[in-house]
C-alpha cells in the first residue's frame, strides 16, 4: 500500500514550512514510517529523523514528522503535517 505516489496538499506544504519539515522528509515518512489510524478515516504516518540542531532557540537531537493522509486509488494525499522536536 505504501508504494503509491505521495502528493502534498498546499495546506500541508504551508504547515510543513512553518513547522520545519521538508518535502523529502514528508515523502520519506509516508513511504517508510510507522502507519497508524487517524481521525475521520485518515491514515497517519510517523517517522523520527536525526536532527541535532536548534529550533526556536532550543537544541534538539530528534525531529518527528507526522503526516496525515487520505488514500486515493494510486496515491496518498498528505493533508497536514505535524512536527515534534525532542
């Protein structure tokens, strides 16, 4: 199921930029991250990335991307992105 094209909705792109996620990280999360059920019949994907950098004035070693998606016949449409730093 994960071997589908990943399309990122403009809303998700905007949120990703605000929250520090790249398009490549989002695609990697959908293709290789942990899959979990989400609200409203959506599918979530989660993946941790090494970060070892500063975000909003604080240093973090890990960045976690959560991509909430809707499955279509031949693709995933990412509708929003959450980023957690720890």
